[in-house]
């Protein structure tokens, strides 16, 4: 197998699992990179896997490096237990900020402190193979149970708050002892309910359960995980990323008989499958973005197996104790958990079984049933690893999900390209008829696009030729003053502010605005504090900026646009592309399209 020589540094997430380990072996044997970073959840796993690989490839040029921890949280939390994380309010608050907060370059931000980006930025791998079962890690957080607890808390709280205590408050304010006592009792009931421990998880109370529910939502976690991954790979200049994904059901349908709980179809499995394919969708977007090659191999069967052993059986990380059953007459209630000390114990339960790695340890009967023809059946980790290696080598295995989606979706058409210009011409005619230019409404989302369109329109209305923008005779200060004069005599000013956009005036201290501002963004608070640097950030993200400093930015853009249209070695059809602006005429949307494609790297890759 011939693999590109640029694959010298490799990171394998989930390198201690069945597939990850086989990928490490094939990489060491076929690719022979300088080093392979084996990332596992547990320290013991990392050490054991590295030791096995070093023994097998003794004398090889490839070094094996072990890293361990939870890839989905910041580095300082990677070695904490689930209980340690869930039981601490400050940790829950930090994770909330990590999932929903802004990504910045600040030292305490998740983009800097997360274990996954740290590993990528430390080793700057040419290739990343991700064998972590992301869908399981993100979806198996029992949102259903958390939601049930939070709903019960909400209903109980509503019962308490539904009582009109205005009279009690008035009496308490007047100093009436009975009113004070009643008000104290009311507060005590709310406090007791909020701090009441959850029956099955005594380290959690109702308030912490609300925090847990907020951070356990799968989609925000998945989006943040993929965003962190992408940003880290861009900085590390990673060449290729391959995900070993999951269907969530081992390739079976919604009728899968192997349920997680009483539901059929299983809520847990359906949630896992949803996250698995949502992950594929996000990877599809990454594959169409600037950066590394993105691929996904998605096994549609149970992966197995590792070894057959006789061992003690554990459930939920707790050894199963063999106990003598006792007879119980059914009444109106039944306990699902009792103190095991009430039962006669006969040691640990031990059985022969088959270790299938991340999928679990199955008895012979379970293995026979799950691999039965027409059931989940199974695929070997070696087969998966070989397909991964072939894809890294550039061979087409036909098993890359991203390539399959690429081949199935409908791409832009020649007919639509012809119709586009006809639509633009018709809009221009109707704009002349109604006497108002159609620049931006804000339907494409971020105010930054509207900002760029309106700034282009204002520049065009004063300086109709691109050469005038770049002309040194037109200073930034003169341009800012000219645009303000034009704006003050134009109806477009009211259009801009009515759409929720602010216009920052040349002095940088005052704005034109309407009743609503979409920047700064706040769907919760009506009043937002202004801190140092906020105005610059808001002007960048969505305010029409008439300051001379922004005019300098536009002059620089104009120079680059003019230069792009006069490339020495680009002519004929080769001179046509999103990176070239071939005319000095100002076409508002075309100018902004060029900015988005080049300056913002927003051009589609496929």
C-alpha cells in the first residue's frame, strides 16, 4: 500500500479500542510514520496499548506516544469521574460556558483548555483517525430521565408558587410575627425542594439536575465538539481526518430488538442514531470547507471481537454479586432497588463470554443471537482498519459515507446559472420603478453580511468605479465624510436602521439606530453593558462602519480585487472563478461575494 509521504505524524483517538488498535498496527506496519499518538480514555489503557505496540514493532522507526482522558471536556476535567463533574455546581457552570459560550483565544477558553484541541495543537498531526464512539458519548447522558426529574421539580415548584402570598408579604413587612413565620415557612419549602437530593443520585439535587439537563443536550455538545475539532485542525494544518462512525443500531432498522430499556423502538438507541447521523452531516459540511480532507467509514454491523475469557461480570461498573433469591408477594408497590445486605450472598458472578471492546462483554447466548443471520451480524476491526488505510492512501473503497453523500446530492445546475442573471435583471428593473435599491434584508442570517452589502452600496453611490476606492487621492477621512453626507441625504438610512442595523458614524462615538438592534445580540436582556472593545467588535460583526479605519480596510480590499482581475498567468476560462474580480464596475452582491470567498474563505470546496 502506497501512502503519501506527508503522513509523518498520526493521532488516533480511541486508539485503545478494537478498531483504533488495529489502525495503529496497520499504520505502523504500512505507513511507518515518525510517531503515532494513541489516545484513550484511561491512563492504564494508554500505557497497555503503547506497551503492546512497542513490543510488536520493536526496532521500528515509529514511536508510540500515549495520551489519555475525556476528549469532550477541558483538560482539567478529563480525569474526573462522572459523579465528580455532576456533583459540583462550579464545574457544571464551567461546562455550560464551554458548550454555549463564545470561542476565543483567551487562556481559560475551551478552545485553549479542551483536551482534544490541545492534543491536536501539540502534535500537529498530518492524519487523524477518530475511532471514539462520539454518538454514544454524547447521546448516552439520559436526557429523558433528567427531563423527567426537572419536570417533576417544575410541577412541585409551580404548586408552591401558585399560592397567592401577597397578604402574607404585607403582614411580614408590617412586622406581624405570624406573617413573618409564614413567609419564612414559604421560603423554607422552596429551599428544601430546590436542594432535595435525587433518590437514585444523592449527590445531585433538583437545581443541579437543571444544570445537568442544560449541558446534556446532544446537539449543542456535538456542534461545539465538531467546531473545536475543525478549528484545531486548521491551526495544525492537518492533511486528512477520518472518522469511524456509527449507525447507532449496528446497521439494523427501527425494529431493532436489542433495546435499552422498555421502549421499543428504544429512545436511547434512536437518540444515538440521530446523533450519529447528525455527526455525519456536520462532517459533510467540513468536507466542503477549507481545510483537511474529511472522510467517514460507518460500520453497519456489530464490531467484534477481541478475545474470549472467563471473568467476573460487572454491570454499570459494579461487580454483580451472586445472591439467593427471596419470595415476595406483590402488593400495590414494588421496590426496584433494595439493600443487597438483605440478601444471602455467594460471591461474584463469573461467566465465559466474548469481549467485543466498546460494544461490551456478551455471553455465548447473546453473541449467537446478535450475530444470527439477518440480525446485527458482525464485521471485524481488521476490515474496518484496512478500509481506513486505503482511504488515507487515496484509494476509493466505496465505503466513505461523505463521498457517497457527495455523489447523491444535487449540485448547482447550468439552467439555474442562466436563470440567475434573468432574475437579477428583473429585480434591477423593478428597483428603478419603485425608486429604492434592494440591498439587504437580513434573511441570510448574520448582520455582518448586511453590513458588507450596505457599506458596498454606500461606497458605490459615492465612488462608482473600483479604482476610485483604491485611489490614494481619496483619503480614508475624505471617504468617511463623503459617505456620511450621502447617507444623510438618502432614504437608505431609514431602511438600514429599520432592519435593526446600527450605523457607526465617523467619530466612532455616535450611531444612527432604529427601535431594535440585532448587534449586540441578546434575546434575554433589553439593556446590554458596553465594555472596552465592544464597539469595535459590534462594528466588525454587523454595524455599518463609517469610521476612517474601516475605509482603510475597504481601500485595501479594492486593491486586492483589482489585482485579482489582472493575474499574469490566468486567461480565458482559467481567469473565471470566485477568487477573481475581473471588472472595475461595482456590483454590490458580486463585491461581497468576492469578499466572502476570499477574505472569509467562504467559498464551497466541492
